[in-house]
C-alpha cells in the first residue's frame, strides 16, 4: 500500500515590475527638457532666450546653433508638459529598438537632435528670413513618432517607409498638422509650428534605418 505525499511548496519571491519601464535614455530626455526649462525661466533673460530661439532671420545671420538650442526652450509649462508626454509616448519604442548600452543611448540622443534640427530646417525653409521665434522639442519628438511608426506591430525589424500601418501614421500627421496650419490653432496663445512637426516626422521616418545600423552594427533590416 503506497502513501501519497503532497509535493513541498516553494515560496516564491514576488517580482516587482517598475512603475516606469521605459528605457532610461528616453526618460533622461524628458529630464533634460525639464532642467533646460528651469534654466530658461530662472537664468535667461528675454534677450538670452531670443539668442537661442530659432528663426529664419537668425539662421541667415549665422546663428546655426539655434537649430539645436531651440529644442530645449519652451513657451510655457503647458508647452513643456505636452512635449514631455509625447516624448514618453513615442521615445521608449525607439530606444528599445536601438538596444541597450551606452552606445545605443548615445545614438538615440543623436537621432533626437537630428530630427529636431530637421524640423527646424523645415520651418525655416517655408519662412526664410522670418523674424518669428521658434522654441520647443516638438520637431524632435515628431521624429520619434516617425521612427515609432515603422515599429508598430513588429516584433523584429522595421516596416518600410510606406508599408503597413506606416501609411496611416503619415496620413494622421499630415492631416492633423495641415488642420492646425489652416485654422491657426494655438495653445496658451502660442502658435504651433506645424511645419516643424511634419519635417521632423519625415526625418525620423527615413532616418531610423541608418541610425539603427549605427546603434547595432550587425543589424540587418527585415521587412
């Protein structure tokens, strides 16, 4: 006659998932924007902000640094919070795609800055010599949106720039920003630079492939 014995139970330590599981570099970008805004509010005079903001006239006078510096300026706290939320929505997917490690984090930051500069150039191209000042990271964040669009629904690789769900994302960006441009929609009295949004998105859409190969040299694009 055999006896049945209960198998010993093993206590398992519960696994605690982090509240924020976004890659650190994507959170670091938001932190940098917040620190830069604090510096802008407490340390910069209006003339100092104007020297760092982007404009067609400024570029024509050789102020090329404004292609990057304008990314870290914001019109007000609402502007900053909106851009931070968008960065948190699109940045993590791109950062994960580039992979872990310092090299990939650096490539992510470079990608962010290049998309922001491309957005600024897109605005200036339509307003050459203009005196209106452009501030904000929305062009750079639109670039993150463009990169994330090519990752939608994929476990590996990228969609082509005109494949699958990418087309819907392109349509959404174009329609939304043309509506903003045609209606003159503004937030807290600030005009939205829709031109920079579209240019930044296109840059992110096209550049995520080359930047992926920089971040992961052994990467082969799969479609």
